[in-house]
C-alpha cells in the first residue's frame, strides 16, 4: 500500500533529500514548506522524475496554517507518516547566551520546538486512525554536545529530544511510533553560514573522517518510518560520524 508522508521544511536541503528518498521508494510525499518558491521548485523536480509529490504552503509556527495543512492532508487520505524537519537554522549562531537577543531566542524556540509539537498535534489523529503511523523528529547532535554560542538552537533541539520521549509514550496506545534523529553538521544550504571553525571542529573529532551529507540522514529517517523499525519508539539515533562519542 502506498503511504502518504508529510515532510516539513522540505523545499530544500535535508528536508528535500528526505522527501526525494521517500518518493523514490514509492511513497506519496507532501512538501510542507513555508517558502512558496522553494516548494514549487521541489515539487516540479520530483514530479519531473515521475514521483508523487504535492506542495502545501505551511508555517509550522502558525496554528491556522498547520490546521489547513492537516485538513488538506486529510482530504488526500490522511497521513501515514510525518517528518518534523522544518526549523530555523540559517545563521542562528554566534552569540553567547548572555548576549543573545531575546526576541530571536523566542523565535527559534517557537519555530523549532513549538512548531514541531503543533504539526504533530494536528496530524496525530490521522496517524492514530490508521493505527500504524510514525513520526520522526529531526533534532541535532548539538543538543548532546552543547555547542557554544548556540543556546537558543541547542535549547530548541534539546526540547525536541525530550518531547520525542513523551510523545512516544502518549502515542503508543494507538500504535503510533515517535522517534528522533540527531544529525551532525551537514553540508546543506541552511549551514552555509556556519563558521569554518565549526566545520573544522567536526572534521577533527569525527570517527568517520569525511563531510556529512544529507543522504547520511535520510536513510535513517526512511528506516524509522518503515516496518523494519516497527518495535522502536521513543528513541534517538545520532547520525554524526561518531562526533559526540568523545564529548
């Protein structure tokens, strides 16, 4: 049976790579993306390859936008899976916790933590109705390492990790699984502004000595959505080439 999978923030980068991988395997994918231009480009690319992809413009931090997403996905037959990938990550680093702008802290936490919960809240009934759905939350190994000058982002991703465990306990009664994946520093558009010193830190401390690419993560997400992980819930899989093992 063909599944319908919603991937937030999938107009580019890791989110697009995840959607592309799922679509190539035969899933119907919803590109839930805030940027209309990116969404259109992503869908055009996937459809051009013969894949089943639909764009739904979505601001994950806005309740009305998320309920509209849930309604539209329901009309398509309901979600079988959800990948909470959307997050504020572009150019978020640089300030110590005592210098960080208060509004910026609030904005990052709102999108990354509140937004992840909001989308899950409104798509969960569709997953529960099918009794075999799965949610994958994209966190970050930065929340495990405690990356400096990144307290708002680290805090938001730490919240996602903690939420994953509670969501899994809540959703288990309906047979819905909730897991997280924590990527390391990955070469995508959203990390282009990351200082070279941080890339060097990862390069020097990874066990696997190469750059991390989106494909390293999307395969794990696909696994967590599949029947191959049918008895795994409330877990976090770190995908960073062994970086956090030493920290």
